[in-house]
C-alpha cells in the first residue's frame, strides 16, 4: 500500500508515488500529524514498528495510539508531550528516553525527533521520525555491565593487591624482627661463652699459673734445704701437682662443654640420629622430666650436613620451649620415616598455650623453627590449648635410598 499525503494542489500523482516509495525505503519510522495530533501520513516502516498497516492510522490521534503512557505505564498527558509542545511553539525536539506503544500493548524504547511544518510563519503540524533503539539499549546495558564487572574486578584486584602488600609488609616486618631477635640471641650466646671462658677457664688458668710459680720457687729452694725438709717439700709438691691435675681436668671439661654448646661433636662423629637421642636424654635429665623415646628410621638414612644441622636446631628449640614455658613433667618424642617424609614430634603434658600466643609477632622461637622448616621444604605444625599440653610436629620431604 502507498501511504497518502496531503500535498500541495497540482502535485503530480507520479511524484506522490515516488515520495511514498522514498519514505518507505528508509529504516526509520516517519509520520506527520496536524495540530490536533491526528495522523496525516505514515510510512510503512513506521506503521510496522507499532504493529499497524499505514491505512489504519490515517486520521487517528498518534499520541493516544502510541505515546499515551510513560515507560512504567503512568499516563502521559498530551499537554506534557514534547512532540505537541515542539510544534505548538514552532521548535524542533529530539528525545531518546521514552517509549512508543505497539498495537499488542507492548512497548519499545524509541528515539524520536519532531520538526514543525510551517506555512510561512504559521505552524500546520509536525513531522516525526522515530527508530527502535532496543538493540542500542541492550548494547549500552551490556557495555555498562561489562564496565561495572571490569570495575568490580579492578576493585577486587586493587583490594587483593592492598591485602598482599599489607601481608608482605607485615611479613617483612616480622622477618626484620626475627633477624634482630636472632642477632640478640647470638650476641647473648657470645656473651655467655665469653663469661664462661673468663669466669671458669680464666680462674682455672690463673690458679694453674699460681701453682706453677709456687712449684718453680720451691724447686729453686730445694737444694738449700736439709734432707728432712727437702723430703717434706717433695710431699707438698706432689700434692700441688695433684691439685694442678684436677684443675686441668676441670678446664678440659669446661672446654668440652663450651664446644658441645656451640656444636655437639656427636653430630659429626655419630650422625644426626645419635645426636637427637643424646640431646633428648640430656634435656630430660637436666629438666628432671620423664622421657618416652621412640625413633624408627633406617640406619642407612643420612641427611646432608645443612639439613641435619637445621633439624637438630629445630629439635633443640622444641625442647627449649618445653623447658621455658610448658611446666611439664613428661615429654614424648617420636621420630619416624613415613610417606617419604621425616616426621619429628615432641609432645608434652604441660600447661599448653593459646593459638594467639603461638602466632604472636613476638613468638620468635616458633618463627625461627618455621623458617628453618620452610628452607628444608617442610612444615612445622603446632597443636596446643591451655591446660592440654603442646605438640610440635616437623615434617620434611626426604629422598630415601
């Protein structure tokens, strides 16, 4: 069907047909209205968009037909309609925030523009062009959703970066504190060893020097003595030599103890397993604790020297924690090889501790054990509760022969 138009008198019917074909060839809807809002022409795409044939719309009020309600369904008064206001005032308008309504009662988002039809200076009506912008809205909404999702992802990423940065900062702070603590421990150990060397070895050497000087002086006087006095002096010198021998034995014992504190010789001579057993029995004896010892490892199994020393130091720190904090009466030590891993467990029946205390930034002993375990590719776990004792469990992977 060819749409009808009010055209100036004398216009050739061929031109009317050509104009109709031109309007029908566009994708946009287009219609004209008079001052009452009644349709004077509409092209086929426009009629199709709202569900009609063009002939059904001629003479009908377009506002009441397709622009009667807001998007939510609220009535749209024609006195508020931008189309009417535009041609009443003789001004064009362009709107993209409203909907047109179809014949079946559904609506679609629309972008429309209204141009007044002027006869000289007098407004005769308006020409309205409109287009369905559903896909444009969908694309815009999808773009907005993508933007929102990207923004959320960026927010999550930024939050994670902040959390990781904070965690790294805290870890670095703890590492610095652990390093400072380790340095203090080393300095305290140096001070203790220096004090022992000065107080014990120094006093023994001074006593030996005094005895040697006494002997030297008495030997020089021996030729001038009477035989009876000389015999008596020889008895005194024998007693002095026996005393010097005891002083030397004490000095040797002290040197051995200091060397053992620095690095137990049993670790080099008999290996890690003997050193662990020796350390456990030494600790139990000195702390007056009942010891339950169980070790089940192949005799041929040996660890590289750095790993053996790390395991031994972790074991020493476990025992040290029991001695300093547990107030226990018994400890249970289990060492075994299971699932290609070395398991070393020290359990006590002491007062226990809260998880917060074991994870505190000042729990340098626990931090040191975990750092050593981490360097070995293993893990140190601790189970403890107030009044229930503590269990320190070291697991490190091993390559068994």
